[in-house]
C-alpha cells in the first residue's frame, strides 16, 4: 500500500496532468476541504464533488493557466504537508504571477479526510 506522502504526491501529479478523477480519488467521500479566508474561492467544501465544482472548476477565476507547483512534501503520521507555489497568468495583462502556498492534508485509511490551504490571500488578489 502506498504511503500517505505517496498518495498526496500522486494526487498533485494527477491534477497537473489533467487527470482530475485520479486526483479526486485520493479524497474520502466526506473530505473537509478548506480554502483560506480571503482567498477568491474561500470556504469549506465537503466531498470530492464539492471540491471539483467549488474549487477545481473555478481556478480560472483567479487567472489563466492556473497551476499548483509543489516543491516539497513533509509527512508525519497522518499529516502530509505540501510546500510550493501557485502560478498563473494575469487575466488582463498576461503577466506571470507566483505566490507561495502550503497545503496541510490529513489522511485516514489511505484517503484524504481534510485539506487546509495556507496562502498570502492579499497577494493572490493583487495579482489576479
């Protein structure tokens, strides 16, 4: 069986290649997915379908060619932390934007049961 760290790493890799069903497959049916207060998609979404509709399908609202680029994964028991950046192109100017982010995943039985986003929401809004 894959480690919690491998499951989370694979979810990011799947998302990056456009395999959204595989990314959603890493989530428990009742995942509590929380986007930071002040982020354009702020709120808590419950279940993979809510994450798909409330977050993944709306990333284009922030900017064009939105990408999540994890650079390091740290695992401790049921917690996996992804450190990296968001990258996109400004909607009107096309200028590239990069903002650092941290995602904290809570795992149980090989599935993500919780996700918490940490990001400089003011910087995201300034660059959107």
